[in-house]
C-alpha cells in the first residue's frame, strides 16, 4: 500500500473518531435536556394542576427542547465534520505534523504531482500520533454514560416515578396516566353533579379533593339568567374528609362548580322543578300471621322499625296531586306509589334488612328526590324478658307458711302466655296463669302457695319456675327451691347446747348445695336449644360422673354408719340412714338418665335425691340438738356426731391446676381491658352526641346530621350489648372470686386444724388430726370441676351496681337519641354512664389492693404462728434425736402447712402481677407501689424459701430451723 493510501486511511479514522464523539456528545446533551425539561415542565404543570391547556403547551415545549437539543447537539456537529476540519483539529492536537496534513489536503484537491512525497513525509509522524489522543476513550465513555443515565432516569420517571412527578412525566411523554386510568391526578369530585331537584328543597353539595389538601374550597354559583358568578366558601364535613355547601330552599335552577386552588371542577347544573312536596307519612305494619300481632298504624311516621318479614304500608300525603311517584330504597330499588283518594299515594314495603328510603318523583325519566332519607330497621324477634321477682332466689320456709310469688314478663310485640309452674318433691308439675290480658307487652302476676296444703315436713322442697311465650318463642326462668325448714326454736337450742356443739354447722349443706347445682345444670341443659350435640354429650357425661361421685360419698356414709352400728343408736339415726339410702337410690337412677342424655327424665330423680338429702340434713340438726342437750360441748356430741359431720364436709374432686389459674387471670385482665375500652368509647360517644346536639340547636337538622345521629345510636346499641356481656363476665368473675376465697378459707382452716393436731399430738391424737389435715388439703385444692358445675348451673353473684347503672344510662341515652328535644339529655346520660364505669374501676383497684394486703397479713401471721410452734415444740436444742423421732408426725404436718403457704405465696405473686396490669390505667401510683412490693418479694425469694423449708420439715430437721423461721 502506498504512502498516499496509508495517509488517507489515517485521516478517515480520525474523521470517524470525531463523528463518534459528536454522536455521543449529542446523545448526552439530548438526554440531559429532555430530563431537565421534563422536570421543569412537570413542576410548572403541577402548579396549574395539570390542566389540559397547560399540558398541551408543556408537551409542545418539551418536544421543541428535545428537537433543539438533537439539532444543536448531533445534526449540526455532524454536518460540520469534513476532511479539512479533521486535519485542522489533528494539527492542533499533534503540533509535530507542522501543517503537513493541511498541505496534503490542499495539494490533494489540486492533484499536485508531488502529493506522494508530501504523504511520505507526513506518514512517519502519523504513525507516532495515536488517533485515540484526538478524542479520548474516557471522554467517549463519559458521554455515553451521561446519555444512558439521562434516558434511564427519564424512563423510570415515566414508568414508576413517585407522586405528581411521575404522573406529570407520563402525561408529557405518553399523553395519559401510566396506570391507564382516566381520572386526573388532582381532581375535585362534586356531588350531586347535574341533577333535577324539587324547587324550594334543600340540596347538599359535597366535594372530595383528590391528590392534595387545599386550605380553602370555594363554590361558584350562577342563578337563572345571571351573568356573574357568586362565590361562597365550603365548610369541612364533620364526619369525613370532604367539604360541603347547602343550597337552602333552592328557589331556581343554578349552575355551579367548585374550585380548590388552581383545580376546578366541571360546571354542573341543578334544575329546579315545580313538584309536589311531602306533607306527612302514615305507616301501617302488617305482621306475620304466625305472630298473631294486630296491625299497628303510626300516623306521623317515616322511619320504618319492625320485625323482619313485616309488611309496611307506606301512605304519603302530598301538598298537591302527584303524577308518577315512587319510593327509592337504598338508591338501588324503586317501588311505585299508587295514587288513592285526595293527594295520597301508597306503596308496600317488606322489611327484610336495614337500609334507607326516600320519596321521589319520575320527571320525565329522571328520579327526583322529594324528601329526606328515612331509616329502615329490621328487628329480630327476641325472646320475652321474664323473671320471678319474688322470692327471686332459693328460700327457706316453714311447712305451714303461705309463700307469695310474683312474676314479671315483657315482650316488644306482645305476650301470649305467662305461667308459674311448681313441683312438690319432684312430683307432677302444676301451673298457675299469670297473664291477665292476652297480647299485652308487659305482665305482672301474683299468687300465693299455701305450703300447708302440700303436707310438707322439714327437708321437703317445692321447685318453682316460670315460662313465657311470645308469638314464636318460649322463655323459661331459672329453677328455684322453697326449702321446708324446722321451727326456729330447735336451732336456738342447738346454739345454746354448749361449747363445741354442732361442729359441722358452717358446711352442713355442702352436699345439698352440690345437688342443687346438678339440678340447675340439668335444667339449663333443657333450656339450651342451641347447644351442639358434641357439647351436649360432654355435659351429660360430666353431670353423670358428678352425680355418681356424690352418690358414692353418701353411700360411703351409710356404710360407715352400719359398720359402727350408729343406725341402732336411736330413732333419729334410723331415719337419717333411711333418707341417705333413699337419696343414694335416686342419685343412681339420675346418673343413669344423665349418661343417656335424658335430662328431662333425670330431673325428677335429682329433685327426689335433694328432698331426701335435705330431710337427712334436718334430722342431722335434730341430732345436734339432742347431743347438745345431753353432753354439752364435746365436738358436736361425740363420735356419732363427728361421723355425721363428715357427710357435710365432703367436697367434689375439683382440683385446680396451674393452667386454669393462668386462664382465670388472663380472663380478669381481659375484662379490665374491656371496661377501659368501654369507658373510652362512652367518652367518644358523649362528645359526638354533644356536638350533634349543639348543631341541631342552632339550625334544623339536615339529613346528614340525622344520618350521623342514627349511626351514633347504632354504635351506642352495640356498646350496650358489649357491656351486658361484660356484666355477665363480671358475675362469673365474682363467682370465681368467691370460690377462690372459699378455697383460701379452706386452706386456712386446714392450717388451723394442723396447728391443733400438733398440740394434741402429745396427747396421742395426732393421727386422727393428721387425717383431718389431709381432708382439709383435698378440700383446699378443689375448684376446677366445681367451677364448671357452677357455670353450667348458671349461678350468679350480684354484679357491681355501677355497671348496671351504666347500662341503664346507656339504654336511656339510646332511646333519647330518637327524640329531637332530648339530644342534649342523651349526651349527659352518656357521660353519666362513663362516670359509673370509672367509679367501678377505681373501686375494683381499691378492692384488689385491700385483698392483697389482707392475704399478705394472714400469711405473715401464719408464718409467725408456725415459728412460735417450732420454738415451743423443739426449743433451741437440736441434739435430742429420740425426741425428734417421737415428733416426726408433727414435723410432717408442719411441712404440709409450709408447702401450702408456698403455694399461696405463688398465687399471691400471680395475683399481684395481674393487679399491676389492671391498675396501670386507672391508678398508676398504686400500680407502681404494688410493682415495687412484688419485686421485693421476688428478690427475697420468699416462695423458694418456703419450698425448701417444707422439704426440711419432711426430713425431720425442724429443730435446726428455729432461728431460720423467725
């Protein structure tokens, strides 16, 4: 290849290098310019809320900028690149050419014959001048990187850019929002938009702002033929994030639009038509035939509130003749109004679910509202409310007494039947009618049971209950017992009989009490119509086992009496044994019936067993009287009396485990939390009700305010239901608290027995007292199945009166919410309900602190008594081994007492932890102090020391523990 060709090739490479540089530089300029223009134009367009005109101008400027960038960055630089410019630039970069390249270009154009020599002279320099030095690779890479980054950022901005920047970029480049939607980024949504309305009616215009939060929203209106727009500020909605404006008594058609900053809505028109107005509404309810309720008419009605399935005849009176009228239901369904006489029109609605309706007209093809919305409330047919007001509980009566019985019942839609039923000793049922007026909504009946007619003897029972029927359901009360008791003088004699007489007096009805619980649980199974078959079978099995255990306990007593030949002692012992055996036989039959889920068949036998047990109890008291008169104090009249007392000391095996204890604590904490939440909701309801009442005092209530009032009422009704459930939970909690207290007393009683046994051990009676200690321990541990039985029996303890008062106040407030003139009173009643709950929580906190303090004091006294007993029994002389061996039984009993104290301390710590959480919200100072006390107990390891102390006692190391126990 000649020198001329080689130099031409070199110049072509330099020219290509320059063109590459121009392309990369131009691409970078265009990309950066497009990105910068996009950002700038989006900011400007955002200021004008992306108006269509602004977006058109912005799009034109964007593509103009891009075109200029391409022209000046790519096209013009490329056109300017030629062979002479390439040589000139190479000469400036490589001075060693000394204008050889320019000379070559000039002579090449003139076809100089010495051109080959000029090329040969320049070629050595070209070989040394690297063409990459003309435009560096780093520079090319920088241009490429800038171009790629600019394009990438712009593409990301269009496809996934955040907020208004991404939305605007998509509008600029694509012409639409990137999600494909047609809704603008900033928008004012106006309702009702274009609509025909009745002239002189109130029309509420609402505006929802999308994409931004303006400081002010204005409504522009132009009435009739006016040319000027009038503006008024719109008010924020009380419930919601939008704005509203009310055209009150709209006199004429009006054009309007809403402006929020730079964003404006389209122009809408409200067309005012001369249409009839609603004067009044009359509603006639036709109930289902199965209910047997007569039709009821509300002359000045509107809202529809009736049972599900009721047909409501809605009669509307207009102020002038009506053309095509209809009822619009939930803005979805229309029911035509049929004109009748005068200006009346009627339509029938079947009440099936909650909703709203309004009276409208069809003019000519558009539905025009003529009234505000009225509410539709579909009520369920609830069971009648029924109770035995007097005696209202189990009662102890004389066999010759006349017992007054009062029954109260009520139902929202009328009572069909109210009866008092009673059974003597589980015999045939007898009924007394308590309803004087059929279909009455309330009934109160009274009758007197002359027990003398039943030939009762002490220990007999009369079971009473009541039933009420409404149109579709039957309600039953709990089962109550009238217990025939002996004359009072017999009991006074036993009380005067001497020091220790009647040792079982406190627990002399434990068996009868448990039998009553079984009867009540069986009764509740009969009443429960919604129980699942699996749960029913489990309850039947549990009741059968419980009845069998009680039967075995009574049977064991009869067996012991035969072995000790007590039945031959006197006539009272024979009667006692006879009644116990009769109770055992009845229990055995009842247990079999229960096992087969024959609750109704088992109930008479259960009552017969209770009758015989109560007769045995009555005879037992007579024996106590006789023993007291004969022997005075000797622990209830000697060994025979003590054997009888064992019957009434029996308890079911209801040992409570740790899991159930924790469950109870969690339940208590949950109830405390629910009370706090109820207080907060009551405060919110009272505040909102107060605001609504103040608004309605200033101006006539609008539909929106009526809707808010209805929603507030429904929230109050829901809260009332939750508080009623809470009340039932409080009753169960109180019951469990009583059981816990009884268990605590049982343990304390056991400790007392052990203390006595320690002192009597020196007299040779430690074995018998130790056995009693074991029985006391078993009694102290019984609670779990017992709790279940009590729960199934539906036993209730009196609830906190403040909770009931709060529920009553809430119910009164709910009723007053329906009355326009009682809105302020409803707010006050809501605040009163909250105050009642607040007082209840504070008293609960105080009661918890008092209970913990008392239990702590009792444990300290028992520990001191144990320490004193150690000093008395063993002194400070641990070396007497033979004496230790003689007193091992006493040490074992002390170990049991120590172990029980440790368990009680562990329970106390758990209760303190629960109380800390419960009082955290209502009494922070007490919670803090209790937390400090709990921390000190845990730091001192009191529970662990009790545990090891019990082990030392059981190992016979009591003589070494004198100073340690102090």
